[in-house]
């Protein structure tokens, strides 16, 4: 585990945004992604009868819908102990296989960093 204060300031920002989305919306996950221009996109889990999306896939979709062309990094705050393959695939689709994805616990501790691919 890594203290989020040890992260690069831009990575710390997306961790903070992801934690805030999770807490503010009372959802199981919060996520944030940063595009190649430095803009951030933040989302929580979407659970409707007709649509279910993880927070990370929702954040990627928001980035795409806003015109992002690439991603630099992603963070997901969850109780889970791994980033699902489908979530990593969504990040890879926009950012490439080497895009880092931070897996963060609700306490803000970075549990691991994986690549999207």
C-alpha cells in the first residue's frame, strides 16, 4: 500500500476526486481519469434497471463524450481488491495499454497500480 501523499500531485488529484465522487454520491465506487490535456473526468457507479456501469467505465465514457483523445492516468476507489478486466479495457481503449490505473481503498491508500493492458 502507498500513502496517496507520496503520489505525483496530478495523481493525488484524481485519487481525491474519485474518493469525493464515491462519498458524495453514496455509491460503491468512485473514479477519475485524466486526459492528455490535463482535464479530469469524475464519476460514480451507475446502477439503473436498464444500465449498469462501473465508476471507471463511466468516467471513461464521460471523457470520450467530452472529446478526450487520450488518457494519461486513471484512479478507482473501491472496496474491491482488483480492477476488473472490463474496466482496464475501457481505459486501454482510450489511453493505451500502458496507461496506469490506481486501485485505491476508501481510506485513500493506493493498494496497487496496474496498467490498462
